[in-house]
C-alpha cells in the first residue's frame, strides 16, 4: 500500500510540475483593488504574453494580504485562457515525499518477499552487530 501510495504522490507532483511548465511564464501584476471579503479577492492588472493588458479577479487563499498597489506575480496559460496568482514552488515537496514513500514501500516489499521465501535476515544482522561491537571497542579504547 505504501508503494502504491508513494507512486500516486509522485505522479501528482509530476503532474503539477508539468502544469506549471506548460504556462507562458510569470508576468508582473499590480493589485488595483481588493474585494469586500477582507482581501480574499484581488483585482489585478497585468500584461500577458500577447502584450495585452488585462484586469482579472483572483481568489487569494495564500495567506498574504494583497492590498491595492502591491506587486504580485501572475502565471498565465494563454491557450486555456487561464491565469492565477503564482504560488511559488509547490510541486517539489510533493515529489520528494512521494519518492520517499516509494522507496520505503519498495524496501518493505523486498524484505517481505525475502522473508516469505525463507531468506534468513539474522545472519546480516549478526554481522552488523559484530561490526558495531568492534566500533564500540575502538571508541572505549580511544577515550
């Protein structure tokens, strides 16, 4: 389950990265007004990739206050006629967590497979314990 969940999280992160990379890039915008709901709505003026200046309304759920006159970054997808306030890098942590879950699930699957087929794991544990005892002996002599 962890392996499948990790792969799903990695897929989600990669999909987010692909969506960001499909955009036409970042464009500077200026907040010209805010909505009545305590800065949760921002009316932003920006010049898109085609050189046309537009004014759009954006929902602001990023936790920062966008007052009139504030500069913001807009990410534009001209083919989809879509634009949004830039959230920054939000796909890298998702990919990292998904990769860690995938590695954890793959390691657990390998250990379960080896245990199921009768491979003794305690021989390796004894080798590592012996090496650890030697390291402790050297540390006690050094002190």
